[in-house]
C-alpha cells in the first residue's frame, strides 16, 4: 500500500530516496563531524534537487508519451503535486502569520511579508518569477513552480519525433538559456532570482526526457555496455558528492542520467536501489521533501539547545526518522487518495475525448 512499484524502473524510486535524504542532510549538516570531506558532502546535499529534476524529466516523458495527449497527462501530473503542496503552504503560512514560527531566511532577506500576495503567488505556482516570495514560506518550495512549468513546457518539445542530433541541439539550447538566465539574474535581477526561475533548469528536465528515449531504445541492444556506464555513473556520483569543484550539480545530473540509462534488473541479485527500504523512502520522498524543515523547526522549538548540541549525524537520523513517520501519514491521507483521484480524472477526460471512447 505504501510502496510505488514500477517494475523494472523501481530503482528510480530508490534514486528519489537518495535525493530526498540528501536534502535532509544539507539542512541537518549530517556529515560535518567527518572533517572537510563530510562538510562538503553535507553541503552538496542541496544537489538532491538536480537529481529530482532529471528524474522528473524522465517521468514527464514516460507519462506524456503514454497518455498520448496533453490534458489527461497534465491533470494526472498536477494532482500528483498540487494537493500536498497546497497543504504544506497553508500550514507554514499559518504558522508564520500566527507568530508561532519566525520569518524564514528568504523572507527576511527580501523583507517580504506573509500576506495575500505571497499566498496567491504560491498557490498559483507563479512564485518562482518573484524572488521576494519564491522561497519565503517552506524553505524548499521554490522547486515546485519549476516542476509545474516544465510539466507544461517539456511536452511541447516532446511532441515532435526528435532524432539523436535534434535531442542534442535542444539540450544545448536549453543550456544556453540557463546561462543567459543566470547572467541576466546577476546583472539586473534581485539576488538569487535566477536560482528560482524555471528556465534556469530546463536542461536538467530535458536530460531526463532524453534518458527515457535512450533507455527505451537501448534495452534490447545487446552491444550496449551497460555495466561500464552504470559503474561510471556511480563513480561520478560519489566524486560529485565529496568534491567542491563548482560542477557538482552538473555532475550529479550526469551521474543520475547514466544510472537511469544503464541500470538493469538482474534476477536473483540483491539491488540496493530496488530494496524495500529505498522504495519506501522514495515512494514518500515528496512528503519528506516538503515536511523535513517543519520537523527541524519542531525539534528546535521543543528541545532548544539540546537539539542544537546534537551532532549532525544524530540530527540527520532523528529528523529523517520523524519525517518519514510524518510522511507515511501524509502519503496515506493526502498523496495516495489525490493521486488516485488524478488518475481517475485523467482516465475520464481521455475517455471523453473524440475517438477515445
């Protein structure tokens, strides 16, 4: 009931688990007690977001191509992400307005307010376009409007039958747009504005969609050296996690793509990414992502200095455990029912289209 099973691609759910735990790690400074390498690994946990973006690109391609048309696909994707996001936004907004929770970092940075405009921008998924409110409530919510934007935009690129050469051309065009976004942000926009804007991340989503195309065409190709690609993906991932070269985000994305393309299910072998523990955490990873900072806040509020004196590893283990328990509840109460509703609405809409009844 808790586990999301996708057959041979269950390992992608395992990758979601890693991405979610990486984000928890950066906010608990999980590995700071292990010297400079541990500090870098903790800081690089923020690139779990890039892993999510690549996986989302893969999922967008898989679900859109399966749906065959935009509306049924988009209804299902919107119902996958919006209900829990709305709940989290309203919970954090209420805590801040009531004074129970102080103004988060980015609200203080831009001197923004928890007002009607802020709430409207969040609920309309437009907050990414105004840095003053983009990350002002939950502390990680800036990625959700980015996801929604590419849920809508990426199918426009996938509607055409792309050749390997045209895939490469579109990918590099999106890289150029990302660079232009950051350049414009540095020159004319408020601090961090480009960081929140959806066009900055198009290449990650398209890379995930490209992975779907490659994996789909290579699964039956006996000449594809998948073991070497998989090992290379693991090595690049590990290197990106413990080094600070300035390219860790890109390396994480490339490593994730290599793993997605080359991972194969081997009968009789124990595979970590497909283990029940990883699939469980990956299945509730969206809840973990949205709630873990609330759990951190509650620990600080209740325990005060006791919590702050814990080591990073103890904080990580405690916050992760508590967040997983909370996330199981919100998955069962919110995510699973609304996901099923989204699937039902999608099927009804598809059945009602001309020629599909």
